[in-house]
C-alpha cells in the first residue's frame, strides 16, 4: 500500500491498560507499517514500550509517577501538546481515541481534520442533560466517527442523527493464544475441584463489581469456587471492603491489571462481565479465543452482539445478581453440555479478524488525508 507523507496524530490522554488502550496499541502498530509519520500524544510514558519504535510519542514531561491526576487535567495538558504540534506543522489529521468532544472543538477552531473513535455506549455518558446537548451539537463536526458494534452504530443514529462508521475491534488471536501458554505463577486457580471464575476490567462503577460479588456470595455457599477480579482504578478499596464485609477473603482474590491477562483466562473455567454499559468488550472476545464460556450482563452495547443474543454464551439483565448466580451454578453442574456453545463461539470470531479490521482503519485515514 502507498505510504502517506501527511502526519497522523493519535490522541489518547489517559492510558490505563484497559480495552481502549489494547485497541490503540494494536491499531497504531499496524498503521506504522503503512504510514511514515505517526505521533501519539498521551499524558505519561507508562505504555511507551508497547508501541512500534517508528511511532513518535509526546507526553507530559512533568508528571510524577504514583501521583493521581484527574482525567480533565490530563485532557488539558494533552490538548496543549496537541496545539503545539499543530502550530509546528498544520498538515495533520487527528485520530482521537479519547476526549473526543475536546478534540472536535479544537479541530473546529483550528481547522484540522479529526476522526473520533467512540469507545462506549452513549447510554453511559449522555444522561446529564447539559452534557447531552454539548455532545449532540459538537459530534457532527467530526470528519468521521467510528464505533465498534452495530448496536452502538444504531444508538448514534437514533440519539444524534449521525451515521457512524462501524469497525469491529481487531482481534489478534495468535498473540492471545501465544501469551496464554506462558506459565502462570499465581496458584490461586490451582485447585481442580473448584469452579474458577475470572472478571477483568477497570475498578469503576461502570463495571458493577458489586453485582458480581453479590452473585458470588450466593454461589460460594452452594459450590466450591474461586474468583479472580483483575483490574485497576478508583474503586479498588471499595471492592476489597466489599469482599471483606461478605467474608469472601478465602475465595476471592483482587489483583492489579496484568500485562498478560491471557494465561489467567486460560486457567479459568468461566469469564463473567457485569458492566452497566460497554462499547464492544474485548475481554469477551479474548475469553472466546481461549475457548472459555462467557456470562455477561446484557448491557448496551456489545455483549448481545458478541454472544449472538445468547447463542454463544449467557446473558443476564444489568444488576440481576440472583439470575447471574443461577446461570453460574447451572454452568458448573452441566458443564459438558456447554461445549458446543464454546466451540461455536470460537468459530464466529472471524468477524473480528485482526487484519481485516485494521485495514478498514487505514482506508478511513487515507480517505481523510485527501
């Protein structure tokens, strides 16, 4: 493919290790094989080593390791860096993975093109009346808006009258399988007689860990089971306190986000997602790649699309911990009967093919370079 001489700036102020970051790293490294001049603007350098060395990374040099910064402070600092880059070379295209409204406002004022990738369902970020008005007004100024599920695309059309472009998350199955084979040093999942459950996600209200723990509290009294909750974020101590209050210390282990979560998933029997809203949750695809059964909340958007409305896994209503506990216990008692669903789920992963979806990103970028 022909290489472009124009400059692409990837905008991602807050890098914390979640699904959005995974997609950014995969997409950025793929694009670096076809585009000469790529710059990433982010707040700190914690994730720099994951990017191709051909990608120039600009970050806030005065940040302090271990210090907590608000997302708005990160946005402000990174927008300053973006404006500085614009005035050095105005021949740019900004691809925003975060802080989309801020990026769009700046693009409108300064006159550069912007692609905005929306990462989670509007139902999660437009409940505030004033916020809804702001989003409704400014989103239409983006040159292209990308979403990662059909349901998400329909929400955009219904809520904002905007036809967003659908590109599924690129799934690198080979990398996931390869990393899953690395020996796991944690022995928490060692017992053969326990049902091993894993939950991976940021420690935020969005992920609704309380529903997960309420459900686990029920099943822990009925079957032998273990639960690993992996992630990071402001709600860590809230989750730990809930584990302690429910007297689940021996059965639940809360651990920080791992560079390689795949060998943890491989050791698990079941992955559970309890989110209130999503975009297209990568962790479900990763679990299916490793042929693990998935039980997820039927939240907007993504889970029902990935699980084909329950044909490739189980869905439960948001917050319904009793129904979730019933589904987990049923899986445990009749595990062999779920093998056909697990195999079918693996076969249906083709729509998330890594190369096919990354090429779609490349085509949109080249189109906006014109």
